């Protein structure tokens, strides 16, 4: 099985009666999602995406990826939120968190436009010196400030280096099929463009051109990624029975624990390559559920690293947390602890033992310690970190998020709260049209 949910370590906190009691709500939420009868139903394109995607564009993504691989040393992905987290998560999880430092025959990948830091921009620009560069600017709205500023900077860099004509061959744009300034500008400039479908929101867009182009440039098999997601879609759409569907069970457990006063879900992995996957998951669940003064706060840790920082809090701080542990069956890497005849460090009891086994043992010991400390642990077991499994995992989290959000009673597909900071920032920066708000804000900042 590609993904299994192990709920043995939530049994002390949730009894069978609680699971039975929430079943009708989960069934209703899944029905709402599949029938498209709930709030946000304009944004359900991701539900059938693994089968129902634009095959012509998919083929064009592969051709563009090959062109990019051949023509650059550095590939800059410009985007923020859902427009970069998915591709970065997949590349780092499957390849390495140190992707740019590993031996490979694909370009280095840098992510820009996901902050407004001069230091970060300058650093990436310095890295580009003397190297061939391509960029992929990704923005569904085509108007988000951070990627727009980054695109202006990197476009100028490319045009200086290669001329306007040369730069055109190195700029790839992923945006709305018709709307937004980025689309209009790309058409005029003659850039190759890819589409973010109207009915797919940013955080659900990793399996569109948004994620697929950067992922393919990193040498990951996007056919396998889609195949894994398609099999997951078939599996999770088939039933909402908590005892048969890992998705339904995950959505149920989260909602039950939330109602019991658990306010924070911590995504745990024992592999550093999952750090950005955690970030993608945090956006997916945080933006989907955190609204109307409701929702679990999604947090994350990498163990055993964070056992030496946040471990203390999790073990016996405020009892409002539960953990979801991503357990990877086969990491595809092995390393044994060496024998040392002097045994000065006393570690010979581990000589010859594979680090995967030590890591798994750390996980078992930690899960038991944490449940003893009053922290429920949900274990998500995945087979490996192949493209197929990752495609499955992405769909699992997306589908569970839709079901969980409807069970919580929110619209899991909007993000009204993201606008507040933007309005203030525009006003304070003097964007035309925000003059009144600027006065009010400046008064408040005095
Ligand atoms: O999930 C979302 O909708 C957001 O995180 C967006 O992806 C993010 O704000 C970037 O928006 P855009 O792609 O329009 O630039």
C-alpha cells in the first residue's frame, strides 16, 4: 500500500464511539466536495486534475523542461505561496534539501519572489554571475507584488545579459490563461506561457504547470507523479468510510481532536528532506482552515533535530498539541555506524546498525514518550519517496483538507485573510488609489 494511516497512538484519546459519531459529518463533507455543492465550489478543479489535465500542455511542459535543462546552469523559480511551495517541496523531498549541492545533470534551482529581501535578491543575482540562467515566473493573479518585483529585477538581469531577444528564449511564464497584467505582458513580449486553471487555487496547484515545470526541470518524472495522484484520487473518492479511507480517517481525527481542545497540529518528519513538504502542508491547511476564528494551527518539526529544541514543549508544555508523523518506509539510502576497536564513545553497541534503523527507533521511542505526555500521535506511513508515492501523498493531503475543512464548517478554498496586509502595504507604499487608507495608517503608526 502506498499510504497507510496508523491510529494506534490516538486510541488513548479518541475512542471508537467518537469516530462512529463523526462518520455522518465526514460522509456529508465528502459528498459536498464531490458534488461541488459547498462554498468555494468554483475551485474544485484539483479534484479531477490527476486524470483530467491538459495533455497538450503537459507535453509542452516536458519539452520546455528539456530546453531549460540544456540552456542553463541556474533556473530561477519566481513565485510566492502556492506558486512556489509545491514545487520546492517535491524537489527537496525527492532529490535533496541540498539539491543545488548534490552531483546532478540538471540546473541548480533557486526560488525568488517569495520574500521582499534585498539580501536574498542580491545573493541570487551574485550566484547568477558568469552562469547561464532561465526563469519561470509563476503568478495566478499576475499581480502579486513579491513575484512582480522579482520578475522586474531578473528580467532586467536577463535582458542585460542576453538582449531582449535572447532573454525571451529564457523566460517562461505560468499564469492565468487570459487575465492579469502578467498574461498581457507575456503575450506582448512573446514569452512561452503555461496556464494556472481558473478552478484551481494556488495551494492546490502543485499538479498543474505551477509545480510541474520546475519539478520536471529538476529531473523528476512528472508522469509518475500524476500516476500516483490519479491512483490516490480513485482510492479516496471511492469511499468516505473512516475504516476504509485513510483520508476520511485523517479528516475525522483532526476534527475530533480540535473539538477536544487540541489547537495545534504538528507535522513531524524524521528526515530533513521533508522540511519544505511541511511548509507546503502548512500553507494548504493553514490557508484552507484558518478562518472565521476557527481552525487548527499547522506547525511542523524535523526530528530528531527539533527534539533538542521544541521537544521539551511537546513533551510537557501547554497540552493543546497533537502530532501527525510522516513515516517513510524506504528512504533509498543506507549508512551503517562504523565499528571502533577502542570504543571510547561507548557506541559499539550500534556498530553495523543502519542509521535508518536508529532513526526509526528514535521515532518509536518519541511517539511513546509523547503519548505518555498527553500528545496524540497520528502516523502516516508512506512506502518510499518516489515520484509516484509523492503524487499520492499530495492528493491525500489535498483531498483530506477539503473534507476536513467542510467538516469544520469553513470554505476551504478561499483566503480572504491574506488581503489585509496587502492593502496596508500598498497604502503605506503610496500605491495610487490608497490615499485615504495611507493617512489613517500613518496616524496609527505615530
Ligand atoms: O494559495 C494561494 O492562493 C496563495 O498562496 C497564492 O498562491 C499566493 O498568494 C500567490 O498568488 P499568485 O499566484 O496570484 O501570485
